[in-house]
């Protein structure tokens, strides 16, 4: 259990969604349906607890976070697992006798992932159910895949570890190629490719990622101020930022 949010959070598994790990408030709130966050791991590694700190943090703020891979699992994931996570959550919200019935906000969906997991999110980001796409330390590896950028329709955020992050240039290149009218944010924090994920509650990445989700999936205007405007909360800080159409 953990997280800094108003809910104690934990991870669980379910036979109805094998090869995934579900992060959730221990006690599902009665008056606050949980938006859906599907997560792809770095290295496309099928370990659903590899990013436990930050995913628990998200869940503690009232999100249902579904990571590819079982707890401590091994092997490789694929993009379809993100779609399976979204499908499962929507079905559980309607299924009779499901503990999640009526507790999930099926109209608020994020897909996000780190490094190779970010590439997985690109593959499913054209899903019309997706309300925001987030790439952590990630960007396309080949211009042959640039067509995936043309299919983006939801507000997108890129968070990198600065110039020492091996994905830094890739993320910058993608940011310059996405549709010109797409709401977009990019932020660089000089922490390298592995970011602050291993820190308690995901460190600075946990704080900023939570704010993005609160804004894009819950309409929290206080959280929006971290990203919007010349005097945004991340502006004139250790973050190097740029945005458009927000």
C-alpha cells in the first residue's frame, strides 16, 4: 500500500485479465469513478511491478492503472495488451457482481508507457477511446514509423530525462512531427533515461504525471496550471518545457 494521494493504493491481479497487474485504491471510492490508465513498461518487459512506485502513486489519486505484465513477470509484452486492459476495465464496469461495477469512468482513458512501452502506446493511440497519450523517455526509432504520429488524435505529453536520455532526440523529433493542431506538451528533466521512477512515489515524475492525469482525465484546472501559460508551474524551474494548443 502507498502513494501520497487521498486513497491507500495497492496492486492486485485477476484471472479475467491474465498477464497484467492492476493498481487501484484499496477501497473503491463511492462517489469518484476511476479513470483508466493503461501502462506499457520499459524494455516492453512483462513485469507489472517494475514501475510499482509511480503506478501506485497514480492509483492513490483515484485512477485505475493497469500495467502490462504480471507481478515480477518476465518475457515481452505487446501493444495489444494495452487494448486488452482498456477492454477489461470497460467490461468490468458493466459486469454484474464485479467489484468494479459502476466504479470506473469509462469515458476517461489514458495510454502511457516508458521507453519501449511508449512505443507500444503509439501503436494503440489511434483508439478513439483514448483521451490522452503520454510517452516517458520515449520516441520513435525509425522514420518508417512516422505514420503513427499522423494517427494521433488526443492531447499528448512527452517527458524525458534531458539530453543524457537516449530517447531525448527521438522525443524531440516526434514532437516536431505530430499534427500541428494537436494539443501537446514536452518537458525535459535532467535525470537520464530511467527518470525518477525508482524514487518513493515515483519522485518528480510521479508528481508531474499525476497532475497531467488529473487535468486531462478529471478536468482539474488547478492541475492544468502546471502545464499551461507562460507562468506555468513547470516553467522557470529545473524543467525545460514547450507546449502548443493547450
